[in-house]
């Protein structure tokens, strides 16, 4: 699918601009809001996304699929994660990998985050906003951010592409991958499994307050996350899985 870039200077949040366009009825499928900086960028669980001017890619894609939309909206998170991972590896970051459900890491440090949202979801008129924050040129990060988690950027990992080149690569990859997510392409799960680097490993699957241990047997859009507990296989709906991580981590 083709993504149309809509550039802003500083905004509160590119996702808020996308949702405002949806509210006004002016949004089109594939509209992609990009900002030079954000004053209120958001990540998963309401965490603030550090959005230094001109140092990262901050964007949100509007998706208006025909009803009823994808069977598993989680496929869009997988698709966006794989798109960002492709871009990172394409610029030389071979050690980049995915962390469930929406982070791209390099040697344990966060390079990018993804947030897929839908407000007032209606299967008769589905809509999604796919937000992406990718650290590109940052050489340092605020101390309060680093106190929460390690962070990195393309620049800190030895890559120095122009921001415009990263934008072009990411829009192209997102267009291809999100089209896969919208049609529930099962190949996404195969590639997502590989990018997590957890298939066959002992993992903890988090569903709400519950934690389930077992060997990761597979990820599927129909069956969800399946683990071998030693006493048999158990599967968990993708919509309820908040984390899949190596046991003991």
C-alpha cells in the first residue's frame, strides 16, 4: 500500500494529529503524519516518547481497511515491528531484534517503539493508527529516560544515514508490511517468531496478572501464542498477551 507523507513541524503527538483527522472526517487510508518533534509523544502504557527535534522519525499511519478489518489487530503490531527491523538491519544494525510486543532493540537497548491504537472501534467501519518512533541521530538521551531503560540510535550504533533516507526506507517498508497485516498474512507470524529469537526457548507468557511458563512452540494469528508446558500445549489469544520473554529475565 502507498503511504502519503504529511509533514508537521512540532506537534503534541503525530497519533493525536491522525486521530483528529479521523474525527474531522478528513483522514484517508495511508495518510502518514510525520513531525520534526513532539511535545507529548507517547509509547505503550502511556510512557512518554522522547522526541528531540530533527533527531528521530516520529510518525503515525492512518489505516481505514474495508470491514471487518484484520481478524487479529495484533498482526499490525507485528507488521510495523518487522518494517522497522528491516530498516534498522538495512542500515547495518545486524544485531537488531524484536521484543514482544512492540519494541526494536539493539543489544538490549531500545531503538524504536510501536503503538497501534483504535478508539471507539467499530467492525463496520474499522480504523487504526500505527505510531512509530525511531531513534536516528541522537548521541545522548535524558537521564530520566535512561533511568527507565537503555536507549540507542542508528548514530550510536555506527550508522549515519540522512533522516530523509531513513524516512523513505521506513515508509516503503511500512507500506508493504502493513498491507500484509491488513490481509492477515500468516507469513508475518513466521518472520515475527524468528525476529523475537525465542522459538523453542523457555519463556514466560504474561496475560494480565497471570504468568505462564513453557517452551515457546509457535505464534499464530488463529491459535495465538502456544507454549509446551511439559504437561501439554497451551495457547493464549494474542489480544490478551502483554509480554513474551525469556524465562528468568
